[in-house]
């Protein structure tokens, strides 16, 4: 079994990481002028997540780092919840823009509205913000865990996902 993640796994991980951080920042600072970019990058995030999920099912992962059982459970829980929340977030966003009263566009040119539906819009609207907060918390836990493994335990946990030598 490999010690590190492969190049495609690393590329997808870091692409999703950058997109998630951009989306969290963009959502927190959203304005009428930046919304079109937020919508567009949300769609890109969903597409990348679909590729990443398919990739994870078809590519082997390195063995988990040795750790106490409670840390294994915490690690898997954070990873699974983060994957679920990041995949769900653009779907919730699309529920808002596709069924909005307005006529939203992605990247200033791609129309997103299908038809106004206040119920679907409301579901997306009610869940999009809390899910973003959950993502922010999970990202902080994920980064904290990686730093803990790298600098406290010194077990090379972070270097397994860093770009560079295999």
C-alpha cells in the first residue's frame, strides 16, 4: 500500500481546498457584484466534487496513520462530514438560484433560473448558511488535525498530501 496519496488525489484535494476557501470567503463577503462569481465557482465546486468522489472510489488510498481508536473515529467523521457538506453546499446554492424570484447568472453570462419556486428556494436558503458554517468548522478541524500530525506527532501526516515527490 502506498505511503502517500497519488498526484491526481493531491491535485483534486488542493483544488477542492482552494475552491472551498474561496467560496467561504465569497459567501461571507457576498455582494451584488460578486454574486455572479460565487454562483459560477459553486457550480465548478460541485463538478470537481463529483470527479473527486468518482476518483476516490477508483483509486487506492494509503493506509491510515497509526492513531488511537477515538482519533480514527474523529478523523473519519471529519472527512466524511466535510465531503458530504462540501458536496451538498453547491446543491443548496443551486436550489436558491434556480428557483429564485430574481434572474441570477453565473460568471455574468450563464442564466441559472429555471422557474420560481418559493418552497425549494426557502429550503436552499435556510440550509446554505448553516452548512457553510459547518464547512468552516470542519475545515478548521481538518487543518488542525493535519498540523497536529505534522508538528506534534511528527508522523508525516501532512506530507502525504503535499504536492511534490511521491
